[in-house]
């Protein structure tokens, strides 16, 4: 049965379905609708929702809460994400399960508060110091908002790392009719708990690609958290061997598990020379463009990228085979096209990569994309 | 009976020597913190030491309680999150005067909220770790690495700042105070926000740079006319507990319950129809557009709605876009409306792009006073108000009801149902009257 709702409502529902019980945020257009829903609903699950004094405190409170065992989420837009930056790095270093929703609006700086954009795509990847890998999911439908929000929590728990939901003003604020009773409820994943009968070493892993077991602050074990370079006991260290191990561990615990992190939807048409690759709100224009193009007798395939980071390289690579022309529509001046071009360069013969881009605060129309389909 | 063994120390016995410079007061204060914890006999599992950055940031490693070492200036935010999520914990923040400066905003908000954490400021009047630069508490005239000619800035009164903003317990003293362990105990046992401003000697920098000693430390406090001892004791409700008390009756209520819209009517619409309502804020444009979409859904159609209006309320334009169709709508933008309703001058100012994109097969509905100002190739139809034009509040509803009928979008009964769904009786009646007034105007 259908409802008439927006993406903010569905992200909140997805968060509750995944077991979210803590939210801290600071009002910012166009992410405020998520804040308001979480603050209103969290008392119902014995959770806590708070409006913090700024974005730094928002993510700080979430990190503190997450280390007591809470499933925490925060939501913001570009200017707020900029203020999150240092704490995003800390959440990576301290291995904090955390979901961060970025409702993209036109930047840089205050930019266009009520204007749609996909300008944070590379910022999400490289938005904190150190260059370590992040996970970012990107919904292009309300059903995706529900599934990918649950998945974001699950991945945050599984890998003990911040996971982004990259969305935008239109996805969050436009109302849409949707069959909500077909939304997919996925199995909840919880962080692995440290056994109570063994000594607890906060950052101990057997292999670099493993994720350390968790003991909450206030639980059976005395635990240690640190933002600084540390050994497996969470003690500050400058010893090369320890530093090297911690650094490579933070890299490998994501990179070695790429097969768990690739989410795409390929709609391949046999013999199509053209593939359109897109994500988020722009993927909808792409799908409409493909429908129109096919109706007029053209052959075209589409790929919706649901996991922006790490780049789903295997899925991209496979979908590029036999393709001579790749169109990448996005609401920025070619940020994800860089990734597509990088992977296209390994295909022989190398497909031509074409961007369709807008940065005027309007959506890319299906006609603009269809115009590039030969 | 279970014998509870007395805890004689909270120190990490594997690390019995602090790493601080000779004569640094940090060691003294940490010993007094340990003495205070021993007096409380708190279960170490329920104690969290949250450290900031700077020399004091190393302190948590010397205790056998839960430890959280975070970013510079943000210790109070982590402590607040920990306390909010688990109010049973005793959360103690150790930060320097550096962290107080960069994180001052968090400090005064924690005091204002009266969140039940204890903050101990290791106030040695300068940045020790980075080489003796001045901090927010460096006295006027003092020589530091960054104020070689003497500090021109005046120091922050930390205690007065948190006290005036609602802290439950505030104390100022020095690392040499005999009563410090007892005052730390008082602070830990205070349900709300507590802070101890503990003045110290930085023997690496501040002491040699200013020919400073224990005697001068006390003299500086007196010279700045800063009082010492317990400066505030209040009994405000603690935030984490107050939150739970307030939300107790919310538990178990349904979370974001669905509101399904069931098909009851039939629509003759065959093609996706893009509708734009261009009116004024305060004119119920957004809610009318919503009724248009819901009316379509009640008639089995798919719908989307986007709204655009200034950040202010009740002034300026309000433009809403609705798309109705037989299939799910992928692209939600409207470049070329099939129907555009020009309701007010504010609305008209927002739609010249759409008007010029429209063609003869499309329709502009307009209020009489703006009809001549509209330039478009689209078919133009003017509302013919029977007696008087509708009020600002009913204009959008009346005009849209007329369009629903005129363009045969879906049965008017569906629109009537949509405008009353979930509305209070008096609003529903007002809305129905506005629809009633639409008869014969097109």
C-alpha cells in the first residue's frame, strides 16, 4: 500500500529498523527534517536525541554514546560536514560504529541552502586527514533510503567505522507516493562483543584485516579509547612496529572486505554500446532517460551506484566490458567521472567517458542525458 | 555475605611513574584525583576518565578505569555523549587551559545544560605541550612564547563563566590545596555539572618565563581578584536524568507509524501531468499541492511534490510542483508544466522560465488581475470569480479545486477527501467551503 512521504521520513524509519538509539545533530537545511524526526521518536525506544550546540559537539556526542554501546546517527549538510571533519578521523582511528547522513546542498561554504547538489562526493572520501578508506552509500529511491540506512548501520557495526549516507536536498524533501509495505527489512548486524571470560585488549586483532571485538564503556571490561596513534591496548605509541600495524589495520579492515561493500544495480541491454553510470537523485533522471531512449529504439544500459566508497570496482569493471561510450551524469563538475575514467582506462578498447553535469541548483533532466545516447 | 574489598588505588599499577616534567603540578593533581576516587570507592567499571589534548591528555593511561582520549577541546562533547547514553556512569573530564579555550563553547553549553559530568581544568596558565604559548587563562602582562613583549589579553574567568551559565558545583583552587581530594569527591557526587579550576605550575615554560613560584601563583589569583574555594552549589535537575523522566511516558508508542492512502476513486488521466502552483507564502500553496497529490493517490495515481519558498514564513513567494501519473515517477523536476496556476504576483515572479517553455497544448490558469502580465504560448484561462475573489487563505484551494474539475484530473470528491484528511474539524470545514466556492469560476 502507498504512502506519500519524503526521504527524511524513510531514513528515520530505516535507522529505527536498524536499532538506532542515539542521535545528536544541529539544525541545517536540508538535513533538519531528519533531526526533528529522530528527536521526536527516540524517547519512544528509550533512546536519546539531542540538539547539540554545533556540529562538532553533535558528532562528538555521537562518538561518546557509540562507545557506551549505542547505535548512533547524525545528519548534516556540507557546512556541517566540514565541521565534522576532525571527528570523522577520530571515529576511524578509535573504530567507532557511527552513521553520518550528508544531505548535499550546493557548495562551497554556505552555498545554496535550499539547492540540490552532489558536490560532496569526493569530500566524503577525502574529508579527513590521513587518507584512510571510508564507506559511503547513496540512495536513489525511497526504498533505497530504507534499505541502505539499515545497511549503513550494519556496516558501521560490522567494520566499527563511520559510514556515510550520501543523499541530497531533493531526496530528503520531495514527497513521493511509494509502496512502503514492500520495503525490505534486512537482518540486523551488531558489533562483535568481547567475551566476558577472557582478558580484554581494546584494539587487539589476529589479522590486520580483522575488526577488534567491542566492550562498551560501563560494561564488564575496563576499556580504553583513543584518538591518538596507539598500540593494541589503546596506549599512545611511537614504536614503528605498532604504528605500522595500526595504520595498515585501519586500511585493510575496509580494503580487504570490498566484496562486502559493493552495491550496484545493473540494467544491461544486450548489444548496447552505451552505458550510463549514475547515483542518487541523478540516477532517476538516468533511468527515465534510458526508458525514453529505448522507446525510441536505441540500445543503452544503466548502472546505479549505491555504494560510492569504496568504489565498486569489480561491478564497474564488469559492466564496462563491450561498452564504447560511458555517460556519467552528476550534479557536480565530474567528481565521480574521475573514478569511472580510472577504471575505464583498464578496459581495452578504452571506452569514451562523457560527463553530463549541472551546478545551477537544478536537476539534470532525462532529455539532457538522452541527448548523449547515440 | 559478599565481602566487598576496599579499593586502595585507581592507578594503573603497570605505569607507576607519570611522564611529566620535574615539578609539574599535573602529577600532584592526578594523585589527588586518585585519593578522591579512593574516598568514593566507586566501581572502576562505572568511572570514565575523558582526557583532552596537551600534557594532561596522557593522564588517562595512568588509571585503571575506563579511558577516553579525544580531540583537542572536544572532551566535554564526548563526556556528554557518554553521560547521555549511560547516566549511571561517573564521567570525569581532565583538560587543560588550552582545551578550555578551544572548547569553551562546549564547556559553557555543558554548564548551561547541567549535564552530570565533572570537569577538572589543569590550569597551568599556558600551553605546556607545544612550547609555552599563551592560553585563555594567561595573566595580563605575562611573558610566554607567543607574548614575548607581555600578554595584552586579559584572562578568562573559567569559574565565573560556568557558574553564571548554570553549573551545579564550581571550585577554584591550586594543585597544592589540602582539601582538593574532598572537593573532587564533592564534584563527582554532584548530580549536575561540576567544575574544578585547579591552578598549577608549568615548570617547563611558565615558571622560568615569568620567574614564577607557588607564592606567585597565589598572589596572581589575588591580584586578578579571583575568589577561591567552593564558588557555587546549586541543585538544578541533571540533564540525562531529566531527559529520561520527561520521556518516560513516550516509551512504547508507535514509531513513525505509516499513513496509507488507499485507492477509492478512478482517474481518467492517461499521461503524466506536471502541475505548478505559483502563489504567495501564507496562501496554503504547499498544503493545497499536497491535497492535489493525495487526491491523485486516492484516485490510484502516483504522485510527487516539490516545494520552493523563501526561508521566511508568511511572506514572499510559494511555488509547489506536483506530478501525477499512471506509473511511478522517476524524474521529479518540472521544466515544462502541463498546467500552471498563476495565483499571485509573488508566484508569477518565480515562473517566467516555465511560462516561456510551455506550448499550445498546455494550460495557464490565471487570476484576472495578472492575466495580462502573463506571456506564454500556452492556452490561457482566467478565473471568473462569481462575486468577489477568494481570500488570500482560500485562493489556492478554490483555484485548484476548479482546475481539478476543469482539467478532469480526478474526481473532486477525492480532492475533498484529501483536504480534510487528518485536519481539525474547523480547518476541514474552512477547506470544504473554499472548494465549494470553486463552482462556476472556470
